[in-house]
C-alpha cells in the first residue's frame, strides 16, 4: 500500500541521528536534503527529543486560549529572534498555513484586496497560498483560486515599483527562492520592495519558510539584507520535523488582523520542540556554521566541478548547483551508489539543504560524490 500524492523512493528510512539517516537494510545516508530543510539541528537532536517527550508525558494538548508555558516561551523566543519590531506571533501547523494567515492578516489590516507575488515564487498549496505560487503545474487542476493576485518578474525592481500602489494589500516574496530553483536577489531589490510597500501603506510579507532559522548564514535572510518586513513567515525546520509554522507580525498588522484561528495553534508538544530547536540553533552558533561551511561548499563546487556544471548559486547552506542535464539521474546515483541524499529544484538544479550542523568533511564527501557521478 502506498500513498497517492507523492511518488515514493526505493529507500525506506527507519532512523536518524545528526546528519545521517539509516534504512531498513542498515545502510547509512548522509542527509544533504534534510527532507526540505526540516532538520536544521540534525535528526533526533537529544535536546529536541527530550523537550518533546517530556511534554508528551505531561500534557499532549490544550487549546491556545488556555495559556501554556511552552507556547508562551515560544512566543517570546520568536519575538526575540525575529527582526526588531516584529513581535506578534501567530502559530499554526505548516508553511502554507503561515502564508495563508499572512495574506489574510494583510488584507484585514489594510482593507485592500490586491496581492503582488513573483514569478517562480513558491508559497504553498492551499487555495490562497497557491494563488500566490507561480508554477502552472501546481495550480491548473484546482482553479479558480483566491483572486486579486498579480505576478511581477522576480528580481525586477522597476516592475515591483510600478506594480505597488495604494490598492495593494501586500507583496509576498522569498528573499532567496527555493522551489523556483535557488534564485538569489540583491539586497537593493529587497530594499526597493520595502520602501515601495511602506510608501503605499502595503504590507511586505517575507516568506522565510526555507531561508530562515539560520539556513542562509543569519537567523533570518532579512537580517543579511537589512530589511524588516511587516510579516515574516517560518515553518519547515522550526519544529525539527514536527508540524509547526509561525507568522511573525508588526503591531499594525496584529492589531487589525481579523478573525482567524486554528485548533492546533501552538500545541504544547510542537511548541516545546520548536523552543528547543531555536535554543540549539542559537547556542551552537548554527547560522555562523551555515555561513562558513556553505561558503566553502560553493567555492569548492565551482573550483572542482567547473566546466561540468552551469552554475553554483545560493547563500549559506541553501545551495543550488545547476547541472547540464536533468538532475533526476544524478540524485538517484548519489543516493544509491554514494549514500548521499539531496533534492531537486526544478529539472536541472541539484539542491543542497543539509542540517546546519554539517562540517567541511561532510562537504568534501558530497563534492567527491558529485564529482564522480557527473564525471
Ligand atoms: C515549503 C515552503 C512553503 C510551504 O510549506 P508547507 O509546510 O509545505 O506547507 C512555503 N513557502 C516556501 C518558501 C517553502 O519553501
């Protein structure tokens, strides 16, 4: 019996420890995909396991209208780690829901309808978040989606300036596109979006679901670019693999956010896991490690793979290697003959999103394998 939405791989994983996964036959895999950036602190980090299991034993669930210490602590931790002024936190269960809330809050706070999104952007798969996602393939069977969404070319500052007006509720974008192919943009571009949204009274929503939590070399990519959005969304690695997302908002958004809710918002177990995850990221300096090992990996990839690839892109440990032929065969060979798991991003990009705990030695091992498989 298998599920019907995901196509399944010929590897069955039974356990995880740090940067490694183990399958039913006892084979170990160096996990450079981290199941789409879901394990920033590594698989089954003891602190996260402890936090979640002791919470499980004490109280699995109480609804968010009853204050709970784990949830309250997480609100504070997120407000503290978030960019300055973004200190209102809404908790939910996934990235899609974090963005769905962001779009709803922006509409409610501005009283406006128009949402601007970017080409190649990915923001999730519910009818609202999906409407702001670019790829036809994800949308065509489900239309009509939420209305009022306009797309502008990602990275085009002029197009953005022209599109944003006094009818705009929000602009939603990633500071470095993930699903779209690991596409970076310059700081000036994000600052243009910041200024144009502020000037027109629109909300800037920065989707940091893939870039956040230390991945690109600082806690949030917003810090690297010196941009403070009105709303910042996070999920993926926040609960080290347990389902939790968050929508971080400035006061003017939170104060007129409208009527929104979710039964599981900030349940004690996921909140405890997320709190421990944030603690470990900070204490172990994982953003700094991501910057260091990521820079080494990108430089070495360029030097060693040279003419065999088209380009290396990215920031920190969010890296795309654009290859000359399709990436599928390459990913299969890496997994089955070298025990290395990585991800695609579109058809021709090999995407690396390892736990932020990886070392230079792990990077070398992956480069050796890629060199061999491509060569
Ligand atoms: C994965 C992702 C989402 C959707 O998150 P889910 O948890 O799968 O709903 C949204 N935005 C970005 C940038 C993502 O990478």
